[in-house]
């Protein structure tokens, strides 16, 4: 418990110190609020606009969850196929790398033409953006399985499912969770960017409205809310990892 508090308190103190320096610098150099608002200004704005920020933040979080699942599940599944089948590795991995190299945001106009202003293009684009990091870590995880475990599995007559559930997945899980923790933060950024292009709700939409009115304080308030969502979701993945992989807590 003491270690958890220490790991939580230290970053919080550093962040508080950074905000204090920011507040002092803005006051000393008399920076205009429309260029760089002080922390006290945009933190107060969060309190004042908490209902609107909470509403749009919830909608963004929902899209993050959908896009994260849409990218993570296929990433893990395809990562398993690539890691365990030389044929799939030769055929699929170059195609996946090619798709990853495409500038995803430029697909937004096409998706708008195909699917209109619905949630599906946002989920699809977010899934595409978050897919590759999970895939790479999944491939690394499944390839790290000790080959001797396969010999033991065959000698006991274990089925494919038993081998996957008791040997392959537990061995690959630490790498997979590393990818998930990175990807969930990427998903938040991806959703907000996609909301700029195709949305009438969410934090990305709110940023556009703030830009139209040159409301810099609101933009910074949205940045804080978006970062908080990313941190909260990341800690959620960390907590899930601690539950599903209890042996990792002792490392």
C-alpha cells in the first residue's frame, strides 16, 4: 500500500509543481489569456463548464471503448496467427505493415461518403489506428512462448484450446497488456482527432467550437479532461492486468 501511494504521490507532486511554475511564469511575463491561460483560469473553467465537459467527455470515452475493442481484439487474434503460422506471417504481415503505413486520417472523407456522419467511421478509424501496436506486442508475446512447453503439451495429449489457454495465452499476456496500456492512450487521441473531422458531439467537437470563438481557456480545459480520461483508462488496464495476472504483482 505504501509503494502504491508513493508511486501515485510523486507524479502528483511533480505535476503540481509544474502547474505552480506555469502560474508564476504567466503572471510574471503577463502572457495574454488568449495565448496561454494560467492553470487557475482553465481549472476554474472546468468547474464552471463541468456539465458540458462531462457530457462530451462521456461520449468520447464511449467511442474510445468501442474503437479500442475494435482494434485490440483483431490485433490479438491476428498476432496469434502470425506468431504461430509461418504461412500467415509471410502472407499477412507485409499486408498489415502496408495498411499501417497508410495515413489513416486521410481515409476520413472516404468513410464519410460511405457511411455518413455516424459513429461507425469514428469507431473504424480509431480501431485502425490502435490495431497495429496491439498486433506487434501480441506477435512478440506469442513468439516468446518457451518451445519446451509445447513438447510437454503434446506429451500429455492436450488439445489446441488447452494449450492456448494454459500455455500460450498466459505466456503472451504480459506483452499483450503492454500493448493494451499504450494503445488505450492512443485511442483517446485518435477519437478526439476523428471527432474534429466527423462529429457533432465529443471533446473533439468541443475543441472546434472553442477554436471558433478563440476560447483558449476552454481548449486547455478540454485537454485536461482528455488527459484525465486517458490516465483513468490506462489505470483501468493496469488494474485488469493485476487481477488477471496476479503473478506479475510479485515481480
